[in-house]
C-alpha cells in the first residue's frame, strides 16, 4: 500500500515526502528505486530526525507501518510495533495539529459473528481471533478513548488488499499474489479445506480489494473535509477462493487445477470463513465509489507480474 500511495503522490506532483521504514535485508528497497522523496529514515531514527528538523512543516502523516504477520506469536513484539509506535505517531500529530491516516485491519472483526460494521459504538465489543488482529484492535480502542487528537484523523480497516509491489512480503503477501505464483510455477492452486459445514472446500470468502481502490480512498480523504473516525476500506462484496483461482487460471491461459489440503491445526480455531465490509459509512462522506471487480484487478495484476518480473 505504501509504495502505491507514494507512486500516486508522485503522479500528483508531490515529492517532498519523508519515507519511514525498516528495510533491512529485504527486497523492499526495489520499490523505491524510481520514486521521488525527500529522504529515507529508518523507523528507529524517526524521532531523532524530527527533533533535528523542527523547522520542517509536516502537512499529513500516513502511517501504514506495522508487523502484519498474522502468524506472529510474540505479543510483546506486536504490541511494541502496532500499538506503542502508533501511539507515538498519534501524539506527534496531536501536538503539531497534523492530519493522520493510520492502518487498522479487518482482522479486528474476529470470526465475523458481529458483522463488519465500522460503527464506532460497537468497536469495543469486537473479539479478534489472532494476536495481530488484537494488537490492531487495542490501538483502535486507545484512539477512541483519547480526549486530545490530531486536527483530523482516520483509522482505515483494510480488508484483503492485493496488487503491485507486494513481493517483498513473501509469506505475508496477499493470497492473490501467492496463488498467482503457484499457478505460474506448478499449474496448480492449493486451497484450504473447509472445517465449517456452511462452506464447501474453497468456498471460504474474502472481500478482495485492489490496491488502487485503497489509494483512491486515501487521496479522497486527504483532499476533502471528511469527518474524523474509523472507516472500513473494502469493496462491500466478497468472492470465494475458488473464484479467485478460476480467474487466475483464466488469465494465465491454463486449465483449472485446484487441490484442497488440510488447514494447520493452529489456524482452525482462528480462521475467518467470510469477510465483507460494510461501506455505508464511507459512502456517506460523498465518496463516489465503484470498486474494481476481482476479475479486472487480477487481469491487471497478472500482467504486471509477468511484464515486470516482480517475483
């Protein structure tokens, strides 16, 4: 999401952008090669950089950084990165009256039994089912308790985002990306078996949102006087993994071959069988939204992967 947002900002003529990340030995540096920015700062050096550059006027903060590994079991690590660091960002934006967008997650909705409404009155009752989702939930709850806040602030609950420039995430890249590579390399896509009698194998459903739609919503928020709050960022629809696989084979021009395999035992009690965002709150802002359908998004994405060899 960060790379696509940076690209969009560059296309809008914005180049005075401070990039904050933790690239380390990963391939993330490749995402910045042709992008325009003021400077790259390691996440651990951000606070000293800001202290030494107090003359710099910050017009907006887009905070997407987090540990996004849904299998991470070190809760203290998740808390430090997803809660404490975000609290410091919030406090900085509050003190300087800087608008803020931060990344929440659809993982905060847990098994979906309470629905997927971003009504802030019910957020306190949500019950995430993995440690990653809980860490994101804790920050949402902390935000809603604050008496002092940035001039404008927006927590976006991202659903299943897919699209260009995610190869560096490896096992945590979108399901769409991983299944495209499976089909390209092995001519077979493997999907989890279902352990819920309401869903057949591969009929588990997700609200897949193309990354361009995510970026477009953030740009709308930046450009317009949108009421502060927590908002869903999805399509309002969902599709099965079987449909995802069908489209992938279609655009790779390969026969459909799907294998269903056992879900790891540690996932069976914390697995979302269906997600579908309620986008009514976003639409109430006046946002004119026609999301890119999964079929169209996958066609573009597969062409991107093949043409750019980003694997």
